[in-house]
C-alpha cells in the first residue's frame, strides 16, 4: 500500500465517523455520497494491492542473468608459437585447397630440420604480429599464396594482402620465403606472390629463399618439389642447421571410431560445411561456410545433337535473401559419385557406414579436424574428400608404406622423389594417365591403405564456380548456369566424369516429386557491365563462355524496354555446329531481331575450313577500334584462357596498332590502362 492511498483512506474514515457522531452535520444525500466515496477508496486500495502483487510476481519471475562469456578465438600466432616451442609458421592463401595443402607439407617437413612448424590461415590471425616474429630465435615465416581472377588474392588473404601493400610496418628482422600458386594461361600469372615477395623485402624483411612460382597449367606439383629442393638447403644455411636425415611419416590426425548407437544421430555430420544441421535448419546470411539449399526448378539439355551435353540449370533463391548482379558467380557444393565412394570402401576393406572422427594431434592448430566430425566414411567420401583428383607425390609416398609387394613400394617411393626418373614416372603414370586414387589402388593391388588415413591425406572437396547466365533484372529469384557435362576416356581405357556436372545432370525435376536441392552461394565478381547503359560493349564468348553475356544482353534489353538509351551490344559467339550446339539460339536471334544485340557467329565445323571467333574479330578490327578507342566502350572475353583468350588479346593489340596508330609499346600500355579502368575484363578458365 502506498503512502497516498493510506492517507486517502484515513481521511474518508474520519469524515464518516464524525458525521455519524454529530447527527446534524450532514443530510441523507451526504451520507450516500460519503458511503460511495468510502467504497471507491476500499476498491481502489484492493486493486492497487492486487496490481502490486502482480508486479511482485513478475519481478520475481524476471531476473537479469549474467551474459554468457564471449568465446574469443585466439588469433595470436606469436603466442601459439612460443607456447609450443615452434619457430616456423606457414601461412596460406588458398581458393581451391592446394595452397593450404602445400603449407601443411612444409610445416610437417620442418621436423626433419628441427624446425617445428605450424600452419596458419591469415584470415584467422592478427597479421600485424609479423613485426614481433623476430622475438623468436631462428624464426621463419613462409607464405604459400595463390592468385586467382585478374591478379586477385584468395578470399582468406584479402585483408592481409591489402595491409602489406597499403601500410608501412617495420618488418626488419623477419625471415621469410614465398611460394606462389598460379597459372601461366592467365594474364596476371602469380601476381599476388610476386607483389608479396617484393613488398616484404621493401618493408625490411630478409628473404631466405628465392621466390617460387608454381604453374597449375603445367605441373604445379613438380614446381613445388623443385622449389623445396632449393628452399630447405637455404634454410639450413641461414640458421646453421642440418637435415637430420630422418623421414617423418607421422600422422597429423588421430582416429577415433564409434560403435553403432554410441553417438546420437543428430550429433553426426551428414554433409554440412561447417555448422551442424545447417542444411536442415537454414539461417541467413548464406556464404561459403553456410550455403543455401536451393531447389532446381529447371534442368534441361541445350545441345540438339552431337556427342556432348550442355545443361541449362535454374536454381531457386527466392527464400534465401541472397542477391546477385549480372556477371557474378555461383558456387555449387557437389557430391561425389556413390559408385566411386562404394568402390573406395571395397578397395580398402572398410564399412563405409562406420562413424569416426579424425582429431588433430597438434593442440595449437586452429584446424581440429580435416573436415566436420564425427561423420561416416560414406559422408566423408561423398561430401568432404576430393576422390577424383590426381594424387600428389606426398600421398604416393604415404601409400608406399601400405604395399605388401616390394616392387610396388619402390615404384611409389620413386614417384615421390625429385629425381628426373621419379618425375618422369609420376607424370606418365599419374598425370598423363589421369589416374585418381581409385585407379591407383585398382592397379597396384598390393596397396591396401587404411581408409581413415586416405581421408586425412586427400584434399577437401571444393565448391565449383559457374558464371551466372541470367540477369537479376529479369530473374531476381532464380540463378541460371550454363555448363558442359565433362566426360572423357583416359589412356588406361577408363571413363572419367566431371564431379559436379555429372551430379547435376541427374538432378532433374520430376512431376509429382519434390524438387532436387543443391547447396549454393553467390560469389561476387568484378565482371561488370558499364554503369551507363549507353556505353557500347563488345563480348567474346565461344561455347559456354556465352554464359555471363546472356545475362548482359538480358540486362541491356531490359533497360532499353524501359526507355533507357542503350549502346551497341556486339557479341562474338562460336561453337562446332549451328544445328547441334548453338546454345540459346532462339533467344539470341530474338534479341537480334529486336535490335538488342549484333551477332557475329562462327561455326567451326560447318564448313571445310574451320572458322573461330578470332577469325571474325580480325575482320572487324575497324569496329573494335571504333568501339574501344573512339567511343570509350568496354571489351569482355569469357572462356578458354589457354588459347582463345590469348589470341583475342593479341588481336586487340593488333587493332590498337593498325587502326589506332599506336606503337607496340603504346598498344600494350593502352591495354593495361583499359584493364586498370575495368574497360577490358576477362572471366576465363584453363
């Protein structure tokens, strides 16, 4: 009861009592009024007490709980090195997993030189601590850095790369070495590694070994081994240490197996990339570690004959809150062939439905498992392990220990060496013959490795990226891709199939059945239309290189239909046959009829003399110079990097010289300027 309510009640009672005692003080009407007031006071007091009681109950039920302790990830690699007595740290910038694999191999080999090593992801470390690495005696930082796109760093290395390039930390006393992973068919071959190596030296760091450059178009494994043969002697000389001569074939992960029912089913990973149940309970935002399970609404064949298949697939992203722009890529997480998965189980005499975990023996490592654990071998081989990739030499070396036949063992060990004979044998037996791990175990019958060890050794299954072949202006809720189904016969007579396209080819929507679902996410690209719709563009995209340009044309046609001025849209497209593999023919011809695109078509096998898009370009050099040199237009090329894109670039340089009046040096400089201004863009692959 409040103080005011008590006073009010006492006053009302006093007046009533006085009236009763006096007899002549009030009329009957006054008594009635006073009685009503007294009743109202009693009711108000009762209600007030009731409300106070309710508030008290609510307050008792509601209590301020202390906040849960925030789990901070230790990002100090210096602390980890010091606490574990290590002096070697190997950082990786990796988009497909190869850079991470090479980093792991270097760190593991450090034991042979009494340099205990650690692998580190720049994205998970405070990289400004590089200035403190000199505090650790005989310390060394190695960088295995891949380049992708137009000279771009990998996603996990962007911040570190920008920090090194755009700030001026004092790295005096830092010992370093850099190995780059690139592809010579690309214009900016190993740009990230080259820039990083030079910049570290400029900031005062000491280079221990010359820059290594790996070419994935040739034999990057050979390049890496050759560089290592220079790297380790240079390290020994720098720190005055010696090779112990001991070959360490120690396991990085310990195996833990579980009896049936030992672990609850809902605690076993079934294909999730990171968070348990993330594919069953979907939560945005969606990215590489949390893909969206998109329904396939359309999956149709684009070719009308011939011996090849090309798919047009439409993914429904309407419930994802994901947005894309014309020119972006979509990452698709595939599933390995179940036939191959079961075959690997047979070759290793393993029950692939057994549940297991692989636990890192290195307590300081941020990577506790090679992939989400616990899981079954079936799931690991289906979702997490790359079983169709050509195994690298370090895997062959480990496999040798499982051979019961001495000759088989010698052969595998030889292929893992850096000798000329070993390199030649590896190239012919593995690379030229396209033998994956299954083929090797089939052909070397005395080799019976433990499947859990293979799961540790084989690289992670990576998402496959496809240029989006639609415009969000027309299709905001779906993403379209255009993909050739990969299939070829190997020199050993086997049929190898592309992992993702073969899988997608079987995911056809059927009437009366649930739509098939695929884990996807959007990866942003720099492959963009000009901001001004009136800017003219030239697009060169033979085969499935047409994919992003289908989106470009859709977007330009949409702008024109909505009253905007649209510049020239000139497309160069080529394929084998007009009748068989002229994809999106009806669409393109309708756009041409409406004035939305100028088509330049090359059908290489429709006549005796083969004709390619490059032949058409050479005949139109006047137009090329007019669009690019006079009208300030944009030029795009998409498709094969090894031959087509190189030829197209050379034709452009020729046009700049012959039609633009530039010298060879001026033409080169002009093209570089166009690239820097994003007026010349390439989305190519080898």
